[in-house]
């Protein structure tokens, strides 16, 4: 089953 | 001091309806350009970004940058006290620890004001790079809401696949498999009913239904929704707020393990 990613893997914290 | 007056108050009511299932609290960042909000849901899987430009208000004054932390459940309760045709004004002093909402009936015979405490929220902000998406799909918002609602019965994930033929939404689970294919509409008499696809390269991504369902709460805001996709990056679901801004939802994809 596909695993949910976290947004922080794509966008950096400012 | 800060003061923003919106004659079409129901837009603000609808924005809160679009946020309250996903976020419990968030900060409204006010500047002379307008009001912005950016917050992730508690699981950090999705993010909402709201922009309300100053020129969309019929009166907008922001003497100093102001960040107002609010409990959105409370803010939603207050905005529910406004009638759909009320004029809504948001007011706050600089360094204030509360905000006032004023609701005026169109004939000015009834004026209500509600004061709410502000919160100190030091939430993380994410940097979202300008992206040239592989596929941008525009479709009727109600259509998208219906597709997600129907396919959510089949599984907890929806696969969105965009090719030059059109866009396909699929879901599979215990009861079976569902596929919905939307072709690009040739010509429609009403722009709002069109399905248009701008595709640079085919893209297929998998997303959790429960977030997509929460995003479609913004269907009340706009007749159309725009889906922007690129391989291995979050989906962007955008609803316009009149001609003064937008609500943008970002959702991280699910990756095959």
C-alpha cells in the first residue's frame, strides 16, 4: 500500500 | 491600527467554511498588501494558503504588519453570526490581544460586533517554490467534489492520472475498483463548465481521499477548481475568492513503498 509523505519532505521550513 | 471592510461578507464566511475542518488554529498575517494565511494541518500532510488582496476590500487600513493568531473554530462560530448579505469589518489595534468583527446589515439597521481573544501562535511557515507544473487541470468545482466523494467509497487513496486524452481518477479497495475519466471539453457555452488540461508531460500521482474531501469544502467559494500536478511534488488545489484572492491547498503525494 502506498505510503503517505510529509510535506516537509518537499518544502523547506522558512 | 488594522481595519478591513468587506462588502461581500459572505466570501469571508465561505473562506472559514473552507478552512475549519482542516485547521484548528492559524495566524492571519496582515500587511498593506492584504491578508495572508499559511498553515499545515496537524499531521503536516497538507497545507492551506489563503490570500485576500487589500484592493478587494472596500476599505483597508494596515498601519503596521500584524499577525493575528486565531482559533478558527471560534472564528467560524462568530462568522456564522453574520448574515450572508452582511458587510463584514475586521478591526484590531496594533499589538492588540483581541480582534473585533463587525457585521452590518445592508440597510444599516442592524450592527453586531463580536470581540475575540487572539492567540500567540508560532507556527512554522513553509517555503513553496514557484513551480512550472507538468499538468494543470481546470474543472467545475462541483464536479471535482462529486468525483472525490464517489471514489472515496472505494478506497482511502485516489490515483489522479493526466494524459493528453484527459484526466482519470481511480480508487480501489475491498468492494472493488472505480475509474472516472474526464475528457477535455471541446466547446462549452459556459466557461465555468469546461474541463481544460494544459499538459507538458503525463503525470500520475496518488493522494489520500480524506484530505481531498476536506479541500472540497471550498466548493462553496468558486465555480471552478484548478489542480496542478508534477511528478513527486505535492498537488495544488486552488479555488479563487472572487477576484480578490484564493484558497490554495497543498497535499503531499503517497509513494509506493
